[in-house]
C-alpha cells in the first residue's frame, strides 16, 4: 500500500492511497463537517457538507468519497464552503419540523452541533412545515419523521452491519422518507431484529427509545464503529 | 416565447419541472429547488422584497455548485440566466422599501 502526500489547508499530509480525503484530513488533524457519514458504514455523499475545493478543479468534491491523490492541494474551510455549509444546515432545519426544546435528542444532536459549528443563529429560508408521521408501533423504539434529515445512516447500518436491511428510502423529492420492510408499521416488520443500532446511528432524535423524554437520548457511535 | 413573455414565470415553470424530477437524495436539490420555486412564486405575485431577491441569488449559486448530480447542477440555470439577461423584470416585481 503506497503512501500519498497531499496538501490540506496549506499543510503537507501523508495518507494511504486507499484513504478518502475525509480520512486523510482527520489524520492530519483537520475536522471536516459531515452529517451522512458514519464511521463503519459505506459512504453515499448526499448531505454535501464535506465538499472540498481542490486546486485546478472548478468542481467541489465530497471528502467522504474522493480518494487521495499525490500532490493535490485541498482547501477544506474556504469562506465559500462555509457559506454553502451554513445554507445546507438551514435547509435541513427548514425541511423538517425540528423543535429542539421538546426533542429527545436536545443537547445530543449532530444537527444542533453542526448549526453551532456553522454559526447558524437563524434560518433565512421559509420553513416548509411538512405533514410528517410518527411510528411507535414497535415495542421498544419509535421513529419521528419530523426530525429525519434523510441521511440514510439507519438504512446503511441495518444493511451493512446488522444485515437485515429493514429500512429503505422511498419516494422522490421532498416526499422522500424511510420505511420499514414493505412500507408497513415498524411493529409488524418481519426483518427487524430489534438490535437498536439505528438509535446509535441516527444523528438527530428521529429514531428513539420509547419512553425517552426531552434530551434523554444518548448516542453511542463507538458501538457501531469498527 | 416572444417579447411579451414573463421571464420570471418562465424560470418558475422550469423550477416546478425540476422539483418534480428531483430524486430527493441530496439536500441542495431537494430543498433548494423548492425554495427557488417558492421565491420565484413570491416574486411573480409581487410579494417579494429586495432581501428575497438577494436570497434567490445566493440559493441558485449554492444549489448549482453543491448538488450531487447534473439535475441539481443545471436546475438553477433558468434562474441565473433570467436574472442576468432580464433583471428589469425581476426588479419591477420586487417591493422597494
């Protein structure tokens, strides 16, 4: 496995040739904001938060998917990227019904952390106020689609780690949402093993333990990492 | 299209089409195009302010450069080209405070 040397934010960084820019940046001590990335499962890249500028390319590249290359110069935190990231987080908030004060993940939420990191103190775009459902048919868990950011981490965790593939994304556009099995109540699922990995995978309070009150969800990401 | 065509409405119709075609995977396209359509509807009704116009400028740039696929990357084209070549039509509809 050969080593590649590249420049990230002006500093020389070494990385294995099969590493992504996200991993290389982390190795070089640079934190790149992400939402749909979860250590331990494959990357898809839909959140667009980890987009980077590479010198010589006029496109933006997702750090979670782009592999390292010898001699490339990468910028992870230009003013332009920060502006885009902030707008993406604003869009996430406007898209769902995120009311932190009554949410089980209040204080332990990746969306909140990202909003703070991006300096988002207000949302400039119009709230969509969608009509979304809550499914508490399962004995131990529930899913509140209001808080879902469609990162599909639950889908990937269930598919790649548990191997049950209970969750799936359906429908297009803003009506897109996750379903269990053949679009049936979670409690009637034939494939769900009730492993609970999805609670640890979910970045917000969308998937929760039943009986949790405001701010009571704690996510143990390290239980899913390998 | 001829000289009587309302160009803001043309952009709005293109956004309506792109909204329907969006796969819904990435945030910029799923939310961004809907927001562009919403702003254009507001502008055509004469209910938008200069701040809304500024937001429209910021949003088309962001959707174009951060979308995952060609749909999201090309969807804002009607918005920015009508803004570029027909700015008077936009300004005429915007409320000036």
